[in-house]
C-alpha cells in the first residue's frame, strides 16, 4: 500500500478539490455576463460560442465537485478534473505565448481579478497532481474515528492553502519590493 492510496488522504483531497471546483463555479455563475466576457477575452474559439462555454464550464465544475463527493470509487470525477485543468492551463498557456498577460484568468469570478501568469500554470499543475492522486487504487483499510478528524483538518488546510495561493496570485502584480 502506498500513502497515496490511503483512504483518509484520498478523502481529504477529494473534499478539498470538490470545494475548490464548487467555489469557482459559484463565483462564475453569480455574474455570468462577466464570465462570458472573460471567456470571450481568451480568444480561443469563436466569440459566438463564448456564452455557451461560459454556461458549460461552471456546470462541469459543479458536476465534478458533486461526483467527487458522492461517487468516490469512480475515476470519472478525477479524470474530469484533470481534463478541465488541462483545458484551463492550455488556454492560459496560449494567451501567455501571445503575450496577453493583462487579461483576467476568470478563475475566481468577478471582483477577483487575477492576471495571467506562469504561476497559474504551476497552481493548475499542482491541482492536477492532487487530482491524479485520486486515481491511485485505494487501500482497503477501514476508516476510524480519528481518520475523520484527520480528513477534516487536512481538507481545511488544503482549502486554506488554495485560497491563500489565489490571494497571493491576485495581489502579486501590485506588490512592490523594498528598494523599487
């Protein structure tokens, strides 16, 4: 058995990734017009398809979040998370290659402008690695009451880390170093 197959660790990762996808979806759906403009601003596909993509993407995020929690034994949700993160990373990478760093990533919805940067790719790769851990076969050990405390604490810590990383990425362009 590997540590990655531990059911408590996998449960904590599932909860944290589900919370991340659910929060991202809710933020996007709260102001669909702004998110549609963000999708259009990426200039990846035809502008006429932007409203459809802006509706579909957060709904996929919600579906993945729900499946991570209610269907923990299937690979569909982790694979869906990997696919969505790959899609987002590809769109970010294309725009970075085009030199378009000033556009909002759209990750957190309106009110949380986060310009494109390589750090978003690192963040997404880290999330993808976490989602890939969910594809490791789980050990068959049963969970104990102490595992529940560990799962809650680890899920909370991972979620707080994700929020902190996003806040740092959001404010990084405005940070001035001493001596500048």
